[in-house]
C-alpha cells in the first residue's frame, strides 16, 4: 500500500542529501521523487514543488531549468510565489514557454506532463464542490 491513503499531496523541500542524489535537491531530484517516493514508497498522489523562486533554486538553477527538472523528476504542481522584491510579470509565461520548448525538443515527454495532469485531476475530483 505504501503512502497511498496517508496523504493527498506531498511537498519535497529544496534540501540536498547526497545519499539520495549527488546532484540535485529533493524537490528537483528524479532519484528522490520517482525512485524513492513514487517507486519504493508507492506514493501515487500529487507532488507539489516548493517555491521555485527561492534563492537556493534561482541561484543554482534558474527558474526555467528548475521547472523542467522538477517536472522531469515527477513533480505535478510547480509553485512560483512572486514573493520577491523584484517582480517579473512574465514569470508564469517563462515557465510555460520553457515547458513547451522542452516538449518540442524532446527533453520532456508528453507522457510525463499527462501523468502529472492526471494526478492533479484525480485530486481535484475528490474535493467536494462548494
């Protein structure tokens, strides 16, 4: 059964553990999210990123690269807070453009995006309307 039924969604932090992944923090790590969380622990729910505009992420990856790494790792919902001193009205558009470009270039698969959308829709279907 794994983690299914214990939580509807999880948020891996932007923490680095070299024993899980020698390159990326948990929030961007294929090894942590797909292999450990989804594979070994059997979690089939929604994975939500922590804010992709946090300093540790933007300074080491940049917004677009972080978004693509997160999606490729198995994250379903990308959070971008815009809770910064310097606001960029095109932040969401930059992420969408990066995703579309990665899909067009084959760096991100449509199956990965479809699976994320399917998990989000399944969660939304369980939430009663107001």
